[in-house]
């Protein structure tokens, strides 16, 4: 990975106002704030290839997004099906992919719902990746819940960063979409991640505080879907 460190303070969270921003985050950390209240970055429906940023009373479609990954977590979600339709909320959840809460709950590694279906190589219980992405003009991140195939692509990207001793929060990442087909010939969109630049040492010191706060918040939440 031949990416060099670039100096510059293009992000609001890395500006001279960062101390005030951190004070705001402290208030959030000590309140009943829920990660689910943050704006959402959503994958497109079939036939579209644009992200959607969705907040209260606001929607925006974009082709790609750049930001700093301040927190990430792998989760498992199980929706029970009734009359060939899934219930709107998951009946079982795990925020560590090890221990499930709900029905059936218990040890995820021993659960039959985690096993792949040999026909379409999918499982009833989906593994997803929750990613918090901080954009340059904001002090609060977007929430992105990656579906299984995009979750796998992001895991490979983060593994590549780790192999180069780079924390996700120490780089600016560009996220885009590509169109893929599953074994049944059905099109879907998959996320692609690419490093744009590494943060300077000064930026790393500031963003590390942000990342620690949001990692704690994310791990403390019951679930996000």
C-alpha cells in the first residue's frame, strides 16, 4: 500500500475548534444518545447505483463518499420469517458475532441459523458490519450498516490496513459502489473502499480521541439495523 502521509486540516473535527467539538461529544457520551439517531448512509435498491444519505426530513443521493472511519463493529441479525415475509425487526441479535440475544440466542458459533444454505450460499442469520464514517464538514458521523457481501469487502479492506499497521481512523477512505451478480443472476450493489490519504501525526492524536469515544458508544448500543 503505497500511500504517503499528507499534511493538512481539511476536516472540521480536526480543526482548531476540536476542543469544543470534543466537549460536545462528552455531553453526548454522558446522555441517552443512541447511535441510531445519527444520519444514515444506505445502500441503493436493485437497479440503482447511488448511496442515499438519510436524516430526519432530509435525503441526498451521492455517487461516492469520503470520510474517516471512527468506529466499526461486526454484528449478526436474524429476522424470523412468517408467510414468506420477514418481520420488520430482528428477533435475535449479536454485537460481537459470538453471543446472541433474543430468540434463539446463545452461542452464535453453534447456532444452526448461521450455517450457509448450499443453494444460494446465504444464511438465515446475516453477518453485517456497522461503520461510522466522519465526513469533512461534520463533527458527528454517518452510520452505515453494510449487508453481507459489502461487509466482507469492508473486512478485507480493514484487514489490508491492519497488515500495513494503519488504524481505519488514521486514514481518509473513499467509498464507492460497483454492480455485481449473484449465482441466480440477480444484480446487487457492493461497496468498494480505497484509501485516499493518511492523516498527519497531529491529526492522528485528535481523531484517536474521537474514535475511542465512538467505539465505546457503538459497543454499548443494543443493536442497529
